[in-house]
């Protein structure tokens, strides 16, 4: 690689110099790689365009780089070849990998301080800011698009099945009772489904019940936590879901967003997924629907606590010039504007990541006009505990894949809930150990 | 006596093969060398913290029951893809060869799927068999089959095998048809006069004379099933449900590009490389001996 690198680097250097010579001298141009599609992509391009028009010194190039893992793999390859983007959008599961990449990233708090920009982590919603803050209290990345897990239900089906469409089930036993009624009345062929099963039914589920998912404060306190999501509560819930699958109340439809289409096509009556699905569902559903808080078990002490975030944050890559860092800082300041944050929240279904954006949206009457859009916010704006702050694990992406595989084995009846979760914990712990080997502090 | 053309100077032949050699070096040997190099190190995603670990990555792999399970999936998958792919296309080629009227239309239609990219082929099949909206899934359900390949591993495997075979049939078909047409008609006519029926003629004359083609296609199809079906798996099932369709090349991709574990991914490439080399050598040394040229 060494030879190839230097040749490649020289080539890049030459081409960049040419590019620079051609463009006006004073403008500092930086690359911003992201993974937003559809309407969210338009919104990001719009942000970049407005930023570029607002001043003359800096130019941000927003580039779509495929899915989150693709964008990240691409940026890593680019970093190794010495041509990383200045700003990279990284999914929440990639957080630990980025944090341990010393030298490859520059903490956002540092970037802001060096550029002389004011940056106060306290303006952010605690559950969001806490996720991207290291053990020393330094905020490492810039929170951008965060979502959380919520419950959607089809009001028309509820009415047809003889249920009260204005009283969504609040607990899992109530979900189950509603599912039985929907099935028996034939109001829908599929009663309940879930997207992002690992995130919703295990990660967020644990935080929501103030139950530990992994030791060392769910991985916030060090690189070598042990997974413990095979506890009695999780086994009970996954076992229940297996039972519902057998009875036909729960229909498994895929690991990612595939189940969402089953909901907005009208096939499934109830869905748990990301709050950010709101826009897509609203666009496609030809029936009345509503958002409700994630169901819980009422007999568990401390439940409901808070749900945890998904989505992504913006990281600043290492090895850039002072001017480039300044450009990144200016762009972040631009994005931090409460008005902009409020628009982002209202149009995408992502959380308002600053308290000011939340207040602004509340004052504008948005929540009254769009009932249910504040469910996610209310689930998040509480004081978090060590068990509910979030989950940060090395090789989290692989651990999620492992959990997906084992859950599929449970839904199809190949394993019991206990066997499946035990296997997922054991296999996941191997991944964490592997990660800890290369990520020594 | 020597009739072959000879080069006067020593370097001309080398110069002539140099471009091909350069391509092979840059696109095959260099990446392969990289894989071997990576396989004995562990490193974090950004290339920092490089540590030499010897054969640890390999040892971890062979202690990992899920990696071993992936071998089994790959074996079943490639036997099915190569076996079905070859037999179906041979059947089609034999029939196409017998047709007199409208032969071009049939041939053209049969060749079409080859122009479809693997990922697109997968999307088409998934669309047909999608448990909630697919028309084929609807028929299956009407026939009483509990069709849900999202959850049923065997069904998922059948689906990716079908897509992979469908995609490869055209290629096999072309070669088989060419092979069939190069068999001298006089041989078949002589056999017919001697009283051999179509089946007997196929078994005793056509199939043996076709064996070089069959052998060539066997090698190509096994390699295809091992490597090129990646796009189909990725678009149709992403290796799931569970690990039912996670063939070696998919696991390698998942660990390397999504999991960013370059050490293990490098070790897996080396193993895959060795398997393919062994298989190809085996096929040439042993299967080839049974082949009539």
C-alpha cells in the first residue's frame, strides 16, 4: 500500500492544485459527505446552498455517498489515501469506531474552540448530546439528525375492529389484546410488525424500562463492556413476541425499513419504528394514522424511562488545514441556528436536537396542527440514567447484524428466546473483545 | 522442417505479452498480495494501531461456527446453482437446436437474461416473490404454501438459487448451443440409420462430444456461484434470514466493508482464493481426464 499511496497522493495533490489554481483564490472549499436520501437530501443541499450564499469565504460541497455504511467505508478509504472529506455523517452505531480513531478525527468541541466559535453543549437535548460526548465530557461530533423509537397505528383499522381509535395501546399486553381483536375481526391481515428490531425491541426497549443492556454504563464507561441483554425482562419480551408470531399477531417483515411499507400499504395495523418514518408514512398512507409512545410493561419499576436515539451525527476528519477547520466551524454554527433546526425537525420527523428548536416549534403551534409529532420529543426530554443514556459499543454494526440473525432464528421457531439471546450475547461479546484489541486507549 | 513462425529476437514475445501481464499484476496479483498482507495483521478501521498477529485471524475463523456454517451454505448453494444451471440450459439448448421454424426468436429470448445485471435480476425475483405484493407469492399462497422467504431460510435459499440460475442460463445456453451445432450431422445420421432413437443418440453421441463444453461451463459456473452471485444475495436477502444465504463472499464483504474488520476479511479472501484455486486445479486434473476432446 505504501508505494501506491504515495503515487496516488502525488496525483491527488497535483489535481487538487490544478483545481485550486483554476478557482478563485480566497474561497476555502470543503467536502461534506452524507447519506441522506429523498426529501432529506434536498434539505441538506438546501442548507449547503444557503450557507454558501450567506458568505464569500467558505464553500461547503454536500455530496451524497450512498447508505451510512457505504459513506463511512468510502471516507475511511479516502482517509487512508489522504483525501478524506472535512465533514462526514456517521450513523449512531459507528460512533465508537469514530471515537477510537485517534488522529483520524478532530473533536467538534476543539474545532469550534480553535475557530473562536461559541459552542455550548448544554443547548442540546441531554440524551442527544450525551451520546456523542466522551468520558472526559468533551463533545466529539456535531449532533445532526437524531430520531427515536415510536409506535404508529392505523386509526381506520382500529375503528373497524371495534377499538377506540383515540386510545392507542400504552402497554405491550394492551398491544397484544388489540392485535387479537384486529385478527379476530379481520380488520387487517397483519396486526403488528416492527422495523429495526434490534434497536426498537432490545436497545430502546431496555432503556425505556431502565434496564441495563451492556455493562460499563452500556459501553459509555469504557471499551470493554459485556453485553447483558439476555436478562429476564428482555427474554420475557422476546419470548412474548415469539408467541405472538406463532399466533399470527406479529408478522416479521425484515431487518430495516421494509416493515414500514407494510404499515403504510394498510396491510399491518400497528408498527414500531423510527420517528423519522413519519414523513414517508404521511406521504404514502391513504388512511388515518397516529403516533403514540412506545409501549412498555407497566409492572416494571422505573418504566417508562426514556427511549434512545438513532440517526447520525457529523464528524470532522483529521489532517485538514486551519482554514478548512474554520469552514467546518462556520458551517456548524450556521446549522445550529434554532430556526433552521426547527425547520429540520418539522419537515423530517427527526428530533429537535436543541431545546431552543423545540421551544420554537412548540410556540409556532406545529404540534397542535400535527398531533403526535411531539411524542418522540417527550420520550426523550427527561433526565437520563446510566442505563438509559444510550448504548455505545465497538463493532456495533456487526453486533446488530448478529442480533438480527438470532432474532430471526427466534421468530422462525428455530431457537427459544433464551437460547437466541444467549447466543447473540456470546457472539456479540466476541466482537467487542475484537474491537478492544485494536482500540486501546 | 520447422514450420512454426519464430521470433528473431528474444524480447519481442515478452513485449507482446507485457500489456496482459501488467493488467494481471495490477488487478490480480497486487490486490491478492494486499489480502495476504492484511490477513496477518489486526488494525482499526482507519489503519492505525497495526499489529502483527500471525495466523490468529485464520485461527479465529476456524473456531467460529458461523464461518464454518457459511461453508455449508456456500457448498449447497454452488452445487445447486451449477447443477441446475447446467442441466436446465442443456435441456433448453437441445430443444432450441431441434427447432427449425422461429429458431432465432427462441434463441434471442433465451439470451436476454444475460444482459440483466445480477442486482437487477435479484430485485425482479424479489418483486415476484415478495410475501405481501408479489404475484408469484400470491399464487403460492393460494396453492397452500406458507410463503415468507423473509423468515424462512430454505425459501430464501431457493429464491436466490432461482435468481442466480436464471441469470446464468443464457450464458450456458449459448455455449451449449454452439457445442451442439458443431457436432457433425453425419455421426447422428449414421446412428439414426443404425436404429438409435433420439435419447440413445443424445446419451451415446451428443453428450460425450459435448463434454469439453460441459467441463468448461462447470468451471465457469462454480466460480460464478462462488463470486459473481454477490449482487444477487446482497439485493435479495443480504445473507438472511439468520445466515441462511450468507455465502463466503458475502460474509467477507459484510465483515470487511460494513464491519470494517480488515484483518478477518483479508483472511477470508485468502481462504476463498485457496478454495477456488484448489477447485479449479482439481477440475482440470481429474475431471478433464474423463473429458473427450
